[in-house]
C-alpha cells in the first residue's frame, strides 16, 4: 500500500485521486491541443494528459520551494530536490512529445510550430496571476 503521505502536496490531498488543480491543468492541456488542431482522443489520451498535468504542477511546486529555500543548501551543495525537478521536467518533455505538443513533433506532423503561447508558459502565467490576486486580496 505504501507509506502514508506526511508532507508536501500529497499530505494536503483530500482523498481525491485527481485533485481540482490537476483537473484544471488537464483542461488547459486539452484546450491547448484543440487550439493547435492536434488530433487526439480525449479518453485515450487522458492518462498521458494527467501525467503531464501532475509533472507540470510538480515543477511549479518545486520552483516555489526553491524560491523560498534557494538552489543551494548548507555547505553550498545543490538542493537534493533539484533531481526531482530534473526528472519532472524530463518526464513532462517526453509526454509533450508523445502528445504532439513539442515543436519538433508538430513540425514533423506539418502543424504550426509556433501557435500562440506555449502550454507551460500559459500554466505558469495563470499561476502567477492567481498568486498575485491571492497576495493582493489576502486570499488563497
């Protein structure tokens, strides 16, 4: 069954398999795929889209943690969480390729290489706007 979550995002989970935040990012991914005219099957691609959403959320969470704690820990050594960030970024890049979201794959498929703002940038922009609203209005 595994260990009981004791810290971080997983400790905050409400028991749902897919959190509202994951659902929100999944919707953003599907919207991006539709906007780029990428042929996909919502049900068949759902698992990959969920994995991509989780990895994008994980990178944002780690970025937030690194902003607070810095890239280097005691003794000037890199923070161990950088390995998790690297893994999440690589996983997200591989999933983007599998879903046809990478520029090289879109080019091979004959789709527009630059079609608006990138997915990760859109998710990060939305997170930034949400955090600014939260800070300015004192809400979460």
